[in-house]
C-alpha cells in the first residue's frame, strides 16, 4: 500500500510539473512514424547481424540552450543531454538510454525528458524501450554474449548548433595542431572507450549510411527548409530596407536576427556574413564591425535554424540605395549568368550537363555585354572561362547540399533526384577593385521540375533599389548615442 501511495504521489507530482511548464518537451515537427521509418532504413543498411550506437550531445558549457546533434535528432527527436540510442539490426528494435531525473535542476530550469519518462518517450519517439544510462554497458555485453560482433557508430564529428561537418573537422584539426591542447575529439574518445571495453566488437562507420538517408528529404523536412528560407528572405529584405550609409555591418545582422527570433527560429544556421566594400572579398568574413560607406556594395549571407533544418541565402546591394553605372554593368552581367544556371537545372540531369548548358549561354551573354572598365571585362571573361572549365570536370558540383546542416551531408553526384536540396553560389571577382559579387538561392528538386525557394527575394536591379528606398526597421529605431547609454546618477537627499 505504501509503495502504491508513493507511486501515485510521483505521478501526480510529474503531472503538476508538466502542467506548470508550458514549453514543449518534444518537438512536434515529425510524428513517431517518420522517426521509425528512418530507423527502419538503417536496420536494412546495417543488416541483422549488427547493432548501431549513437551518442547524443553533452550538456552545453555555457548559459546557452541545449541543442541535440543532427544525427541523434534525425533518428528519434529526443532533446536530452547525454542520451544514447541503440539500434538492434536483428530484432529491428530501438532503445534509448537517458539520464535519471535531476529534481534540483528541474526546479531551476524546467522539466527534461529522463529515464523515468519511459512511457512518454516511447510514445513521442516511437522507440521500443527506454532505460537508465547505467544499463548501456550491461546491454552491450549481452549483445557480445549473443554473438554480435559488429557495431556501427558515427565516426564523423557530430553536427550541432551552427555546425556543418566541414567546420567541425576544421575545429578538430586546430585542436590537434595545438601542442598545448591536442585533446581527442568526442567521437574519438567514444570510439576508444568502445574498443577498450568491448574488444570483441568490430567498429564500423555509421556516418556514410546516415549521410545517404539524409540526402533525400521527406515532405516534412522540405517544409521546414521552406520555412527557414522564408525567414532568411524576410530577414535579408528587412536588412535591405534598413541599409543607409554610416551604419555598421552588425546593425544589419541585428535586424535579421530579430526577424529570426520573432518567427520562432531556434538559432542561426551559421554566423551572419555581412560584408561591405572590400570585406566581401573574403567569402566568410563575419566580424561585422565595419561602418558602411556610400558608393559601396554590401553582401549579406545569413539564414536561421528552424526545427533543426537550415537555409542559405545571399544577396548583394548598394549601400547608398542606387547602383553606380559601372556596378550596374557588372552586376547585370553576373545576374544573367546566374539565371542561366537556374534555367538549366532540371531533374534527371547531372551537374556536368547543367553547367555545360549554362556555360554556353554565359558565353553568348559575354559577347553581348559592354563594360566601361577593362578590369571588369577581364573579370567577366575569367568568370565564364572558369565556369566552362568546371563544366568539363566529371566530378563537378553545382553548389552544396542544404538540410540539417547548411553544408549538408550526402553527395549528389549523378542525375538530380526529387527530394534533393542544394544551393548555387557562383562568385565573380575583380582583383583590381577587391570586388566580389555573389548570389545564392535554395533549390529543391521535385518530381516534375525545380523549386527555387528563395526566388521571391529581389535580385533584379530595379527591384533591389526600390526595396532599399522603403522605410526600414533601423529608421524606426535609431542608434542610441553614447551619452544615452550611461546610467543616470543616483540622487541622494
């Protein structure tokens, strides 16, 4: 009887905690059936004589919101630090291993899903079992006793907040190159522990199997990418409206970030690239500290993270609101070439075929174009020649994938297939002027065509100039001067 009373008290306490906490404990973007379908594809890939184990993200080191790794979220949707997911290829069964409730932390930060929420976790994620973290080693030992000899785990670095694999690998290399650091990656440490504790298991890389699954997006994934793209478009459009000479690059970033937050984005897909004047020469310049001047161009490349899905959109426009005659000539030529690529993209075609078709149109456009300055003519010729050369490369790519990461995983070599999502971002450089021009749009391959998700964001000269003339947010909220930021003196009687 006493145990029953204690159990009922615990249930009532947990229900009260849920009632007080209005924040969702589980994202509602995907039903458990979609997570189960993804896991089913992995069961087929690893086969019946293997298991797979994924390590979730740890607790964040600072006062920042926790964000699960893309790989872990993709397979179960659970956003709890220090979680593990075990997939059994023989029984096609998934088990989550979660930390136990930390009541002191919950009283301070709110409810987290824990091992004590097993029934709820199973219902939300569709996994078959939920255990405490301390049982993982015992269960792995049981698989060894049963004769399982192959364990798959991701060997590539996990993608997290504003992290694509290329940046994660760069961070690992930087640490390895530092003689005063040199710490192994989290994946390397996990791999070493598995080999140390279970030498009977052959460890294989799960990353290529996950990458292949993530290459083709489901309808729900595409909707999240569309939403992230709509927010990127609105953010950049508001930055255009707000642009005036004398403003700082970071002010345009602030306007865009407000748009993201206002519409529920959970963070940035990547740091804001707001580069005015010669700063745009560096494709990933992100200091954002320069004051913009009349007569210059400003490039903005920025997008949000919406429900673990990203976008990647770029536009460039004149700080003073009007393109100069020379800027109009060069930008108009670039825009014609850019649209030639967009027109050539079709399902079933390879990147090489698309680039060859676009290069032919670019060559015709070059012959028809006139430039007031010789360096601009030379830059245009190099741009077309380089694009033609890349079109003859059988390993050529149009751009990069977009999905759970801004530079998404999965190779889209071969014919384009429905469900693929990528960007194009050809760059035209004028070294004599340290001038760099680039546009970038998100493209979805459909069953019967192509969807340029971000095409409504102005790229025509007249449309850009008209948008800049409109009142922007920064005009309604002028910058506070230094004396206004000082706290008033405290008067004493």
